C-alpha cells in the first residue's frame, strides 16, 4: 500500500470518524424498526382519501392558475393571493405579509396542541416558460415557468390542509393545523426569515412534499447552501498611463477565485463551491475599481458548511489584503440541509405505501414517451416508476443533490417530506420537461398522491401524541451537540429584489 | 554588487543593447541639427497666417457644432457630413464612405506631386458630456462628450487645409492637398482600415495635430496597442449536482488572466497588458459555458508588441488546453506606435516657434484657475504654458503615454504632428475638464495655433522637394529592417458597433 | 429545490448514471450469493492449518530478519535473497532478477493447470525505522522501517506457499503453485513491469494479503494512481537586470499547479490530485530555467484516471505554452485499482471466517493499549477487532483509500486478497505505530491468520476447477468493455533509483 | 488618443509627478556646475600618484592572494586577516569583529576632523571559481570565485588608504582616515549592520569604488533591495486519504506567488520582484506542512521599496489567511539605493579624468579579444573603453541595475564612488569572464586607477573644508523629507550562515 511517507499519525482519526459514521448509519436504519406507530382511528385514512378526492378539482384548477401566473420569488403576488383566498374560503384564518415578506402568509385552523404545519411554495423559475407539450415550446419566450412544480406543491399542500380540516371538524379533533405560504424558495431563502421571526417556534411537526419523478419519503438529505455577492472596491487608474496608481478590484476577485480553487483539495469531497464573476471591470483601459463575485457553497452538513463559509470569508479577506482593496458581502442566502426524523419517516413511508402510486393512462403514456426522448438519457427509466413507492433509505451524502430552505425549518421543528411522481420518470427539476408536466394531468395526478399522504400523516399526528413525542425525541437526538446556523445576518431583510440583478 | 549567482553570461547582451540604444538616442538628437531646411518663399508664412485668421470664424463654429453633436466612433454621421459640406463649399472634391467606414472621407484639391495630407478626427467619448463651465456639469447626463478635443482636431485641420488651398491657388503651387476625414480614433482603429485599403499609398507626407495642455512637436512616441475580445466556450453543468461534467469557460478566462500576470515579469517594463472580464458566467449554480476577456496590450514598439501579442495568444491557447474549452478572438483593434521623422520634426518645431503660443485673457484665466482647482494636483502647472513652445525632444519610452491610430499612418507615410494647448494646463485628455474647454474659446485659441503651424508646414513641403525627400530618406532609415504589422485580420471589416457592447 | 436556472437538461443523464450504479451495486451483492462453491476434500483445511503451524517458526524468523533489514524499494537485496534461499530450501525452483528488477523473482512448484500464484512483497518505507516499543523510538534515526508490514506480507505468503506445496505433495495434487517476489510496491510499481513482461500471462488466479488493523476480505477497491515528475525548462536571466529576457520554468510549474486547482471542480469527487514542487529555482535573483513538479493522480477507476491523466498532461502543455517553456515527463509510476472477483471473494470470506481471528494475550494487550494512546484518536477501536472477521462488503469509492500495484495484476488475472490484523486496532499503515508491531508477536499472529486463509483458498482452487472457472467468468464480466491501461511508457525501465532523488 | 473612458481625473497627478521629476533632473545636472571646488595644494596629486605606484606591488599581491582564497560572505577569515595585517603593518590601528561580524574591521589613522572613510570589500561568489584564462576553466569545480572583483576592491581601497596616510604624515595633515573592512556585500548586507551599530556615525564623507568594464563616477543609482525567506506552516495529511484534514503550506506559497504576480501591474515599472520556491513539499502523497519562498524586491527608491515590501507582507498574510496556514519571515536582507552627492561627484569626476584610464598591452589585448568572443554579444564594445573616462551622468532609473549595501552607507553619510575598468569591456559582473580578469594584470591595472582616484579625492577632502561642507549640504538637501529605512529587524543579528542554506 502506498501511504504517507513522512507523517505518521494522520490517518487514524479519520478512519475512526468513518467507522463511527458507518455505525450510525446502520443504527439509524435499524433502531426505529419498531418505534412508536400512530394509533389513528380505523377507517380514518379512507375518509380522508374521500375528502381529498372530493376537494381535488378546485385545487387542480388553482395549481393550473399558479402555473399560468408563473411568478418569480418574492413577486408571487397573484399566486399567494389566490391561495390565501381559497384557504380563507375553506375556513382558515389567514395572516399575510409575515416576516417582512409581502407574499408570505400563515393560514390556520383549530386550536391547542399539537400544532401541525404543512408547507406550501409557489414561486417559479426564470426563463423556463413551457407549454404542456413534449417539445420545447415556451408560453412566452424567456418568461418564468414552473419547472420545479411549486404550483403543484402549494396547491397540493393546501388540498391536504383543507381535507384534514374537514376531517378534524367532522371528528372534533383538537389541535392546530397550519398552512405556511412560503415564498421565494428558489434562491430567496424565504423560509429562513420566517424561521428567524419565530413563526415556527410553537409548531410540533412540519410536513412537506415536493414534485419529483418518483414516489418516496425523503428522510433528511439535501445540501446546505450559503450564497452571497462579494463586491470588491479598488482604485481606478489609467491602465496604460498609471497602472501603478490603481488597485484592481478585479485582481481581488481573481485572487479570491484562485484561493477558492486551492481550497478545494482541503474540504470534504462532498462540498461544492461555485461562483461567477458578475462584475469584471468596466473598460479594459481602466484598472477596475469595482468587481464582484457571486459565490455559492454547499455541503451535506450545515455545520461543516459554516466552517467552510468562514474559510471562504478569509479567502476574501486574503484577496483584499493582497490587492489593497476592500469588500463587502451582501445578498446573503442560506439554506440548511434537511434533518431527517426516523419516526416520522416510518409513518410517512407507511402512509405513502398505503396511498400507492398512479398509473399513466394511454394519452399520458404517449406524452411521457415523447418527452423522455428529448432527455438524451443513456438509460431511460420505466414509466412504472409513477406507480411504485421507493423503499425508505438514508440519504447518501455522495449522491448528487440540490438545496432547499425546508432545511432551516427542519433544524427547528421535527420535519418530514415526500416526493411524489409529478414529472415524467427521468425528468429532472429545473428543466422545461418538468415545466411541461406541472401544468397538466400528470403533475396533478402526482399532486393527489402527495395530498393524500400528507393528509394521512397529519391526521396520524393529531391522533397520536406518542408519535409527536417520538418525533420530538428523535429531533433532539439528531441535533444533540449541534446548533442551528444561518449565514443570513440578523439585520438583513429578505432580499426582495434578488431576482432582478 | 549583488548579481546572478549561477548564470554567467546573461547580462552582457542586454547591456550591449542598452548601450547601443543610448548611442542611437544621442545620434538622433544630433545628426539632424543641420538637415535640409525648407526654402519657402519669403512672406509666405505671413500670408498663410492671414488666410487662417480670415477663415477662422467659420471653422470655430464648425468645431462648436461638432462639440454639440458629440458622436461616438463610426457613428459620427452629422459631424462627418458637416465637415464634408464645408470642405466641398471651399472647393475640395470629396470621396466619402471609404474603407467600409460610412463616416470616413477624403477631400482633395490640386493635382500631381507632392501629395501632402492632413488628418482630421471628429469622434467623441462616451459618458463625458460636459458644459463649458469649470465644474462637473454634463450637457446630458452619461452622454458622449468631446473630452479628447477631436471636434477641434477635425476643424483645425480643415481650417489649415482650406487656407493652404487658397494659398496654393493664389500662388499656382503644384501638388495635391488632401484632408483625410478619419473616424473612430478612440478604440475603433479607423485609420488602420484606411491604410489597409491603400488610401495613403501615394501620399508623400502626412501632417496631424492633437489638442493637449501645451504646445509641442511630437516626433514619434505613443504606445502601439492591440485589443481584442477572447471568448471561451465550455460545457454547462449543474455546479452542485454534476460539476465534473462541466468544463468552465470562466476557469479558462481566469487561467488566461493568471497566465498574463505571470507573463508580466518577462516582458519589457514599458509593456502594458490590461483586461477586464466582460462575461463571467450567467448564474453561480451553473458551470459557465461562456466567458469573455477584453484584453489590451501596449508597447512603445509595434514590433515588440507583435511578439507579445503572439505570446498572449499562446496564453489563451494554454488556458483552453488546461480547461478543455475552446475560444475565438474577435473585435480586434490595433494601433501602431508613431514613427518619428527628424527632418519633418525640425521643420515643424521651427514653424510652431514661429507661430508661437497664445496668452489667456482675463476671463479665460479666471476659468482656467477655477478648473485647475478641480484637478487635485500636487503641483499646478503655470497658465503660461499656453504661450510657450516646448523644446524638441525624443520621446521617452518610459514616460506615461497613450495610443493612436495615427501610428499606423506613420508606419506607411512620413508623418509629423503637433500638440497645441487647447486644454487648460494640467488638464489631461479624456477628462470632463478637457471637454469643458474644447467647446469654448480656450480650445479654439489652441486650434488656431495648430492650424497655422500645419499650414506653414504644408506649404514648406509644397515648396521644398528637398524637404520631402529628406523626410522620405529618414522614413526609410527609421524603418530599415522593420515591417509594418497590424493585428487586425485581413478579413475583419471595421467593427462599426464596437461602442455598443 | 434550487437547481440550475438556465440549463435545462444537464442533470438527467447524471441521475441515470447514478441510478444504474446503484442497481449494479445491489446486483453485485446479491447475484453471487449462491455461486459455485469449491468442493475441497473434507479435512483438507485442518491438515493445512497443521502444516502452517508446523512451518511457522522459521517464517516468523524470516519476517523478523526482513524487518531488521528494512530495505527500500528495488534495493531489497538481502530481503529478496533470504526469501529466495528459504523457498529454494523448501523445494521451490527460483527464477530471479525478472522484469529488469534485480530483486524480483518467481518461485514455483508443480506443473500443469491450474496455475495459482501468491504475491510476496518485502520493501520498507523511508524514515520510519522503529523499535518494537509503544513509543516513538527508531532503531536508527531516519532509517527505513517496515511501517507497511511487507516483511510479514512476503513471509506470510511464503509460509502459505510452502505449506500448500507440502499438502500438494502429500496428496499428489496437480497444478502449478507460484510465489511472486515483487519488489518496490511502495511507489515503484514493481508488479507493473512484471505484468508488462508477461510474467502473469498464464496464471489462473492470484492470491495476496496485506497487514492491517482488522481481518477482512478485500473484494476490489483501492485507488488507481499515476505519478510522474514534470520537469520544465526555461531561459535563465538576471531577475533584476533583464527579467524580460528570461522564461521562467517556475512560472510554468506554478501555472500548472493553478491549472490543476481549477480542474478539481471538474473531476469526479473521488479523484485525488496532489503534488509538490520538487525543484523551485536555484537562486531568487535568477529567473529559474529549471523547475519540477512531482504529481500524483488517483481515482477508484483506472479508466477514469486515464482520462484525468490525459487532461493533466494538457494542463502541463498549457503551462508550457503560457510561459514559453518546454517540459518532459519522467519517472512515471502507475498502479491500477483492484478489480474484485465475487466467487473468489466468497471463498476467501468463508476461509477467513473458518480460520478466525486471534486474541491478544496479556502482554500484547498491555502493549496495544499503550500504543493506542499515542494515536490521538477520538474513538479508540476495541482490541477485539483482532479476533473478529469483518463481513464481506463491496468497496465504497467514497471511503478513504490508498493504492497498490496489486491492482495491475488484478486487471490481468482473477485476483483476491485479505487483510489480516497485524497492526494494533486503530493503527494505520505508514506510521511508526505500524512499524512497531510488524517486528513482534502481534504482527506475526496476524501473519498466521493470513497464511492459513491463503493456504485454504489456494487448495480450494487446486481442488475445484469450477471455482477457477467461476473466477474467470466473473473476471471477464467485470472487465467487459474495459481495457487495461498503464501510464508507464513501454520503453521505460523500472526506475530503480526512484527512492534516491 | 485612447485614454480612460470612465475615470476623469486620474492622470493629471501622475503627469504632475513626471513633470516635477524632469525639472529635478535638469536642475541636478545644472545646479552644481559651479559648486565648491576643492583647493588642494598644487602638486599634491602628483605626489599621491607616486605613493600609490610605490605601494602598488604589495597590494597587487594581496589582491591576488584574496582572489585565491575566494571566501564567501561572512567566511572571509583569511582575506580579512590578511588585509588587517597589512594595514597594521602600514601603521593603521585596527578594531576587528565589529557589528557582530567576525570578519568586519575598522582600520584608522590620524585624529580629529574631518573623518574620511574608504570602504573595502573582499567576499567571493559561489560557483564562479575561474582560472585567469579566456575560456571557462575553474580553479576548483563549483568552488567560489571573485567574479565581482572584491579582491581588487578591498586591496585597491587599502592601497589608496595607505598612500593617503603616507601623504598625510608627510604633510602633517589633520583629520582621521579610516578603512572599513566590510564583509558579505553579496547578499549578506554586511554594511547595514555596521551602519546600525553606529560605526559610520561620525564619518564626514565615504569613498568607494567597484570593478567594472569602464571608468566612471557613479553619482547615486543602484536598486534598493529587500530579501527574505517566507516559511509557511500548515497541517500534514495523507493527500489521498484525508486531504480535507490538511492545510497546505505549498498552497500558501503558490497563492503568495499568485498574489505577487497580480501585484506587478500595480507597482512602478522600475520595481523588481523575484522569487524561488526553496521548499515545495516533502513527498507528493502528503499535504505539505512546510513550504518556503525566497523573495527579493527591488526599486530605485528605498522609500518606494519600503511601501512595496509592506504590500508584499500583506500578500503573505493574505496567502496565510486563504489557506489556514501561518508563516514567519526570516533571513532578511536589505540594501538601500545609493544617494548621489553632486559636489563629491564633480570632484570625483575631475580626479578620475586627471588619473585617466589605461591602455591594454598586446598580451592583454589578445586575452581580451579571446574573452570577448565568449560573450555572445551582438555588439562588442571597443577595448578602448579602458582608456576612456565616461562623462558624468545622472543615473537612469529605467536602466538595468543591481544592488549594494553601499546604499545604506550613502543614506547616512555623504558618499561617492567610482567604477574602474577591471573587467574586459563587455564583461558583466558575476560571470566567469569577470573572475578571469580579477586575478591578473587587467584587473590590477584597473585597481590602480581606482586607488589613485580615491587617493586624490580623499586628499581633496582633507584639504578642503568647503568641499566637505558642500557634500554635507547636498546630502541634507537630497534626503530632505526622507527617512532612512532598513527592513532588517533591530533584533536580527547578521545571518552569518546565509550562504549555507
């Protein structure tokens, strides 16, 4: 074996760490095999399913309407208003404009303990406008589109909430049900400000779902992310006549970039650091006095990411020192990774399996096959994926993943989420192919699965204090020794114009 | 002395080079002390001065009109048309739209040998709109302005041309007088295309002037410059989920930048290389598949610059190789340094001294003193500079300098130029303070000096075949062993939209 | 979910790849659960165990003698001679100095099919001389030491071979048994040249073991590695008086380094690229005309590594282009990753479990506990690890790993290996703590486990043509579509002085 | 003219600076044309010349003996002892081992004011051993050699001192004459510690000379230099198994290098910054915990260099911040530029012209012509240079130059120096060609010129209080507003082993 030649004791701690991680993984999978199972009244899930089916049409229309609005983060005025109106009409009390976010709101029903919350998102993505056809065809060129299916997300979550409320009313079930209208998930960290303002403080359990290309419970995972603009200020000078009198802000940005590249070897390999140079100088004959880097860093661990971010700030300081420039860090975004919850995951898995998937009908199949041909995949996944439920697994930190501000909620409240098959199998989020299905029946069929599984789980929680307690116990255990962290400064207001730069 | 420890024979060649350069400098200064002096008819300069004075008012108005137009390079439609109209009115034949440049033109009078040409520029600079007041006050915010005084340049050159024509007519002097209307000097390399199209092929001597803050003959100097956009193409990929599948065009631009920085130590210290990153990626979560550097390189020697540019192209190739990207080089600009001409310089110096400077009147002085206060200079130059003529000196390659496409003309035709005091002493070109005077009497007083010195020199040339021959001989001697080079590719048309990016 | 904003179809192929990989992993674990099991004669393992125990003393002494020799790669003259002498004495025919490696040899017994080979290494590591005591105490300061336990490796393999031979003789078993004396595993790629010379061409199965801190079967894994020296040549010049005349080889090395750093984001995260600057210039006042980088690259996949190495060569070319320098690549080392073999792995696992581990006696425990205290581990592994057998697992490409030239053998012959607990639990290879146990009873107790498991497996193979065939079938399947690659150029001889630079 | 587009007032201050510099240069050349001339007694120079000639043989032998010793900086034990012994024998009092430098000494004669000092160096250069033949032929391969002619320097200075003493005795001239034996000029900054210890505090004027390839007075010039080792400390880790646990000292050195490269554009173009990587990691599979840069920076201005050095320290800090490493700066060397002295320069010029050069005899010519052929020069200078005296010129900061610790003396005492033709014309210092002549008659002939010119000037100073006063006045004027600075820390002892690393 080729191993270090001159350094004698540098490996073992790491091996120890790896080993104990393996043990943890094994434990997590096994230890809750027989945890507290909810004792929901017999027949309740059947009644809930009927309620969801009964309410479905209206909410499918809402999902379609929001798909048409296709509003960007913090500008979801009409989408938010529509959801609020419908929830009010269904008997929820609505508080809007919370957390300094004009389109954020909380709809609530009932009172007392437990407090169970369902998350609803509704923002679209720039440039991904797409008709519900299996070839690239924007509704409006370069306009936003619902390529992440948040139109379904917000509507399906509301459909679940409204149905659970009806069930609670019918059965005089105590407790508080809340629907959180959460704007700007796509890069705006909308939920982080809601967490910061204490809006989740008294919640016992949070439920959420997300459109995907298969049905599965997501017990944690996703990458924590921090993003910001680093703006450097130097001294302008004529680059031919007096370059020695200039101090280049672009040099600082480039040296910061170099510093990041040199750092890559020395962060865990699951880390991601990526950036663009958003301002690289005004004219080539002037030493740039202004330059800017847009930086994102990610890690499966919010705690590790905090350390990495602090190192990145030092890289920026180093670049400033090297070049005689100054800098400020603005427009900070920050999403934590999702903390899983094993008792909730098992309940969710059971419920998702009980709901089952859905089978594409012939026109849907024809559409799906055409769409899959546009993906350029080597291996095309089977369309049967929509009818299957994936087994419950621990998230693998080495698999590709994205980020979400649900993570911050999950660091503060026991949280569990589903993916429901709303995209054609093989389709990834943030593609026009995703946008093509979120405005039509395939997406809506997936939304129904999600709404039912959410409703079952909510009612299980209202019915089983033990389950709520088990969720809380696991939450405590998972966060033992860890502190929630967001990189967003306490005095930074939501960056309402983050999409406009 | 501390000198190299392990390398034994690396210095001496350099020392030899330095030594022979010193000898050359000394020779240049001395050898032409008694060169061919023109034998212009007695009284001719006096008559010319009267003609210039007589024609002055109209051309001052033209200069003011072009100052008001303030049109950017290749878009000087009205400015060019006005000059053409006035020159036609004065009896010149005009050919317009030459060299694929809609605003370029040649106005000519007379026939036969010799052919003496005067250059006229008329383009403005972006963002430097300024009223004729001694504090920052744009006519139109962010609009172009004549901060390099090309409104005076083109008008003063025409005033000289018209006066010389009148003198030639009056005295039946043989030969051809031409006025070259040359657009887009500011970064557009307008004259280079005119040279390339052979428009200067038959010219014997070229005369030019430029506004400045003192009166002097410029016998060569200025920096050769090459500029271009380097656009790199990579492969986009999600920067969190599949960065290994991406090939970053931004990495290529940054490595090209690094390569340039490492090159600085190994080019002559009079070299300038400066750049911005004009495109640095679209979104930080995508590996950039497009990035762009705007690069300029300069040297007192066009020949040295050619070598440096070839090395810079290799740096770009290296960056592409390192990153698995490709690139193209577009929007190439190229100005040569100015080749001096000693017989012409001596004639010009004599004539400039004969014309003499001008003294600011009281209101002008008041204006000038106020303006000087805005300059933040440690040492404020005396206002007497406008009345003095600087001694004739060889250009020092180590002094700060800029670039001009007059250089390319001077590599093809014996060329000499003046600076006339049209800015307030201490004011640099390309400042609002320059723009403030080019639209008022101070600038126009400087223009008169230039017009007279140009006229004197033109008539000296028409009167003295020996002088023309001496100019040609010196031209040959100066370029012995050198080849004119422009980095602009033979198939590149003038980049008419270079100001629009 | 935050995902790409402007790039629509870049994810799905990757997801597909990940998915199919998961399926493969699952398949590998399951598909061979009921593969061909060897039908070795009853009682044979018991007889073999007795033979090994009988032969043990002599080979423990050999292991101790080689531990004392502690010879570096390609200079293991006495170690190799001792092994050869002992194997000759035991009835093996020995061919020495094979593959242009003075210390390489092949000892063989028997004839005909199958040909089963056992690998033996015997090189030490620089600077890790250590007495058999639980605190840092070199035998000779800065001298080499057996910190990777190759003294045990070579001796234990020979002990197995000799015992198997005795068994074959006793039972008239047909087939050929070979012991490969393979030098310079530590960075010298000794086996690669042996593979290249066809020395493994006719072998049916290769067995090997390696000291570790636990007992386990290693079914593939390890990192493929390529290493080389990149030597750049520039032009020296006095750095103060004529830096523009120099071309810096150090600039090239630094830009190559920069290029590698920028490449990190765009290789799979399991890749490793690491380097030193082995020559960085002679004197700071001279532009360096010589500079050198020592580079290593690694990947769990030899095929991926080939691509990465080709990209690294382009980085070097780019650096040369950027700096006007030239370079050559020398002293190339190359080890492939290990290709697992599932039928062999199952047999090996069965045999290892049959042999079982060993329990430390009281003095050993005392020693071990003291040694563990020097490790600075957060979690100290239990000493019981020596008595346990790890379950059979697929190697995880994301776990820390090293490299070995056994990999190249495994790309050419079905190969399986064990780790036996010869270090104190928690001790890593290449530490003085490892060297401390490889010269005493703990290491030798581990060696006994290895020798027995190797012997059992060898005899199983001699007894079961089906097992040999199953191994060959799996070998074919695993390498379908793949081609063996070594970066070592066909004309490069073993770099016998690679330790002397 | 192409000039800055967006920055309006960045040029003029610079232009002001340039202008005032030009004025200063002109003034310097002119203002002292009629300064105080010394009134030395008639015939004194003639007598001095005779004394020098009489004393010459012994000192030529001393110069040859030191040439044979060829001892490196701070190890010039025998060279220093020989000079001390000879000066004692000639009647000087000697204080040795001053300023913590074992080989430094002060030899003095006389008493009272003025105190006139002559500097003597005697250290050799590594690797430049060379016989007195016109082809490369070391006396001892790789051994040191007198390639900068300090054997002549120290001996010629002593020859002048002894002759002046004899003249003073003969004419009862009051005042103190000192000879400073100054070790380790080549990179050891020997004189700086002597200045720091106050050894030059009471001196009125310092005289010095240096071998060169022509005869000239050096009125200032040379580059100020600061050098140091930057040693970075990181955390070692196995580069394949745990690179994230490492912090690379080599990364820090490389980023410091990058930072320096980016800085080049933004320092005056007369600056020099050059470095090697003296320690670049121990083994490529270990993240380097130690790496080192050897850095030198130079400028014609000690004051500017101080600023640049402070910026370089910030670059190092930035690199440490970026990489999580620490660093220390050691082995600091520092030489100031030489401050000229116009009254002394004029006196020196007069005396050098009075002494005149020397003409090579036939064997010397033959030797010189052969030697010149080894130089590879495009233009070979005439051998007549040895017989000519160069005119007095101001040093050009843009011409190639080296550094000397005479600079530090000149910031503290009015100082003037000569170059005398001791190398063959065209030969540069620090070459074997220089070493070839410093041990034979050509070098010794040059030494005679120096000794005479030094003696004349010393006696002029003893004879003319006005001249001493004029020198002091000019000294004050030149340093008005400036403060002497050395980068050597107050607590750093002379780095006696600086040549051993």
